[in-house]
């Protein structure tokens, strides 16, 4: 748990109250306690809780009345009701008045931890939804800012068709194209929107740790396993789990994932019984899984199980009509976040954006605009992007092609090859092409070209002369 979370424990049983305080403190909460409903309401201004545990049976004002007053004062704060009776009528009444969960005493530590996690996840989701409603566009809408590009129209159509189903979806595309946005859009448009969305990066952990992260473990399963730990699949029960970089999962672990997809069941590490979960799986990869299957690094049966519906995200360089809308979105978002007032970009900057190859896709564009908003220096951004274009060698970001004939190399004559001389000649040709292209982009404004190339005006004139470059050429 995060240290910043604050919990209010309301219970007239001193022993249980102290137990809950100790448990919550050990999980990183800052804990406040009250023995009755009246004290709980009075302490709200001081405690400002993120989460409340509330006993149903209290002296004086009972738990249901306390719950009503709590929700009137702090409607967004989740309340977990605790009771030794668990009567159906009481449970219904508590839920009707806004309780996030209802646990019967005595309860297991794991039950309480899951309830904490679910309640905070739900609150975070509600806060996120409210924040998104206040934005000009939501993250899901950001994904759709793609003009009339037919590939993105197809993405939108697939999302709309399958979002409100439980079907497994495989999202494919280069790094930075927005695969997680697709997963979140699918979750938000589904009936599971009020349930957890859990993300797991399969490339971030070694296989052994990833297995315990996904499926949990029992006490004593291995050295250091001092208590049971629930896995991400259990936390995502009735919700959605997003498995990013699925191609990096070890084949042995792929078999266990396949069982979950087929049967909805798995066993924790060291466990003897199966755990059943109802979790929707969305996976993502930037690799060619067909090649991985052919090479034996990815299970064929798992591939077909994941590849029920595929969403293929095109790279940003193939949908550059989206750039102005994306820039507008990121400017508005980061102006709001950092309290800035950066206006629209200059036409020349947008022109350079259209000329750039964007190997990092939408994420690279977002980071670039974010940096410009924070620093408030569009000129630095313009210089950076023109330098990247110049370093790449042509407008679409591809390296300048150099054939052997241009380098004076003939491998058919059987003579030796001077690699040092070839390297020097290749560098000269590449330098000439980059300078010539930047001069064309600046309409042969030598001062501006020198700034873009990050050399002095005098050095540019010398290199132009050296390479035989003039406006007439």
C-alpha cells in the first residue's frame, strides 16, 4: 500500500480496533480510530480518510446511520462494513447506502487485504473517470484523434464491437503507438468498468517473479514466503487484466496462462487447490508472434487462444494527419497539469513534425510536447526536431541510402577492399545529403540551416564549398 493513504477504523471492540490499526499500519496506511459513530463523524475533518472500515453494530448511532452520514460528508470515500451477523437485510441496506464491501467476522487477513485493494482501486477508477470527464478529450478519445485514416477507423470499429464482451483481445503495434490506451478503452466501454483494471508488464520481471506476481503464492511456497500473497489475476477478478509485452513471457509460464484462458482456473505457487477467477484478458505485443511461434519461443496453442480478436495499431508515421489533433490534446493536458499557458505551435514546428519519422510514435510526440510546455521553449523543440530530421538524413526519418557504386566499390573484380576509405567516403556522401536537405527545408537560408545543423555559419559555408553545394546546384 502507498504511505499516503489514510484509513479510519470505526469499531467499539477495542481488541479488534487495535488489530485493524496494526494491520493497516503494517500495510502503509496512516490510521485513525474511533470507538463509535459520533466520534467517527467528528474526526472526519482531521482524519480525511481515503478508506473507512465500519462496524455494523455500534453503541449509540448504529453502523448504517454512521454510513449514511459518512457518505453525505465524503461520498467518494469507500466504506467497508464489518459485522459478526451478516444478515441479508443488513447487507442489502449497507450496499444501498453506498458501502463498498461487506465482510463477516471473523475474517481472514487475505479477505481484508483484497477488500482494501478493491475499494481503493474502485475509488481511483471513479476519480480517474471524473478527471477524464473534465478533460477536453479522454484517453480513449485521444486514441481516436486520427482524422479519416482508414486503419484507425478499423481500430475504432473493433473496439466498439468487442468492448462489451468478454472476448480475449490481442493488441499489436510498435512501442508507443497506444496499445495500453486500447486496453483501457476496451475496459471503460465494458460492463466491467466499475471493476479493477490491472496492468502487468511481462518484460519487467524474470519468469520466477512474474509467476508469483500473476498467480500469487502460499505461505512456505519458497524461502521468504512468510504469508500467502494473492496474484494479479485474483485482484483482477470480475475485471480486466492487461498483459503487456506478452511475447516476453517464458514458455513454461505460457502453459499456466493457457490454463487460465481455457478454464478460468490456476493454482498459486505452493498451492494444492485451484483458484477460479472471472477475468477478461487483453494482451499486447510489439513483436511478430507468428515468427516467435515458428522459432519455438511462443506456444502455438496460446497464440491461437490470444489471437481471437486482433487490434493492429499503425505507427504514427502512417497516420500523420493525427499529429495536429494530438499536439492540441497534449498542449491542453499539460498546460492544465503544470499551470502553463503555451499557445498553439508555430506552423514551422508543425511542418517539421510532419517531416519527422517518429520512431517512438505517439509516446515520443507526447514527451516532446510535455517537455516544451514545462520548459516553455518552442525554439528548443524546433531545433531538436530539425536536428533529428537532419541526423536521420531525409524527411521520412529513414537513413540516407548509400549504394556500393556511389562509394566506388566493385566486389566483382576480386580485388581487396579498403574499409577505412569506404567509411570516409560514406561519411562525406551522408554529410552532403544531410546539408543539402536541410538547406532545401530552410529555402537555402544559411543562417537557419547552420542553427539546425548545430554548426557555425562559417563552418556551413566551408562545408557547402567542400561539397560543391550552391543554390543553383
